C-alpha cells in the first residue's frame, strides 16, 4: 500500500508556539501568513516531498480557494487539498470552480469537504440548517457535483435541500479531484460511505482509529464501494527523542492556564462529535498547570494530546526521534491508513525536519515507493549532514 504525505497551510498565521482557537473561533499567529510566506511554505512542502497541502476553511482563516489559486504558479508538482463548505455556494459553481482550478493547475486539485460542525459559524455565513440537515444537504450536493464532473448529460436534480435544472459544465476536470471527507457522527458516516474517496479522521489511539476505519468500511461495503483512509496529525520530530520531548515541553510551558481554560470552555460548546473525542483525550484540559510534564498528555506512546489544549480540530501530535515518528506512522499505516496530513509549529521549519529526518527513516522501513525512496532528501537547512540525520 502506497502512503501519501501531505502538509498544512496555516492561512490564519504561523508561530513557534501553539496557537489557540480554530473550529469556529478566531486564530491568529504571530508570524503573519501573507502570500510571500505561504509561497515559502508551499515551496518547502514541495521540496520536502509532500504530495499536497491542506488549506482550511472558516471565518478564522483566509479563503482557501483564492489563497491556493495564488500559489499554483509558485509551485510545480505540489497539489492543493482545498477545504470548502458545501452549503455556502451553488454545487454547480463549486463543480465549475474545481474544474477551472484543475485546468489551470494541470490536475493538482484535491478537495476536502467540510460540512460544518458549528451552527453559530454556519449562521454567520447565512446557513441556518441544523447539523443533521447539513449532512443531508451535503449528500445531495456531492451527488450533483460528482455527476457534473463525470456525466455527458445535463444534470437535473430535485432534492430535499437542493435543486438544479439543466446543469452542465463547459469542460470536465481531468482527473476528477479526489474527495476527502471527515466526520464522526452517524450522519457523517453515511455521507462518507456514499461519496468520499478518502475518509479523513483526527489522530486518536490506534484502537479508536481502527474502530472508525472498520465502521466506514462496513458502511461503504453496504454500498458496494471502497473508501481509502487518512489521518490528521501534528508532528514534533527531532534527531533524538529527548530533543523532541524538550520541544513539546517548551510548547507546553508557553501556555497560560487561563488561555487553556478559555479555549476548553469554548470548545465544550461544539456540536462536533470529532471535537468531543479530541477534548476527551486530555479530559478537557483538567488539571493543566504550568510546569506540567508533557509526557503525561500521551494517549499512546509518542502520541501527544497537548496541541488540543488550545487548538480546536486536530489536537494530537506524533512526538519523538525521526526513527520513532517513522515507526509510529508505520504502526498507524498498518491499520489501513494511506494518507497522513501533517503539520507543526512553525510549519516552515517543521516541514524540513520531516523531509530531512523522517522521510529517510520511512524509506529505511520500506514505507515509500521506490521512486520516492530513491530521491535525495534536502539537507543543510536544519541538519548539517545526511549522516547526522540518520544517527
């Protein structure tokens, strides 16, 4: 099974510290993510062997479509995993936008469909459907989009939430973009099983991830479909395990208990089942205090829940030496995961740590395709020699 590695574009800003917010609340980094910096990030992702970059969607970040379109010309092979919310624009327009993006980027678009977990944020966009109804609409939406991408005939649909008549596109995307989709509620599972190419989950304990994979596979089998699987993690990788945990300790020590308490109070109001599962990994920040041992927040050896103390959404990180992080990826890939969507603080520097340190370790484990494993990793930005990276 071929593994796919993707990076992340923090379009709300970057930082050497953990950034509070997200999942419906504002986020701001102390390193502004202007276009010049995002071009650096995209270039770093491409240089370090990442296939694509995930770009978030919401009030708390810049628009994903416009931002990634501005980066097409700054890259050569990098794909763009563009998050968008299906209730906020016409399905025909979304299908057309994706087709245009695919045409101008020469086939470098992937889409991450975000149904919308927070009604308050959806209402700010003018969407007043309740959560389960949003998933119903999302299914109708993806049905229309998929038919527009693949059918030669005009599309006519009269659904419960959406209606189109005589919908056609001037061209169809080549290739058809893969659809990434996440969600932990029963309604989300049904949509994923019917329409997703890749089911994406946030990082949890291996047994919990295995349960979700089996759940989606069972639902997909009922529909005679196969779904690939991916996982979203942060990563703190260093030459030695001690160095990685020292960095985790630094990130933790820079958190203020009041900031953690405020973040957890806000996240406790979330409607998202996935967010509830993330928050329970660290008991909603209970007992956090300055000077806490970062290892006490492990949910599995090397899997750290500290990011989720203040960040909504994906809240876990792989922490360890380059070899240890590679071995953790091997452990999770054995569950049936093919896509790893990763990030780190700051994203520019951490992309190089992964490319220079973890990728050679993955190659030694036989987890990269032959053509990828044979590529000479970049070096010199953070690691002085290739020998030092593998010691």
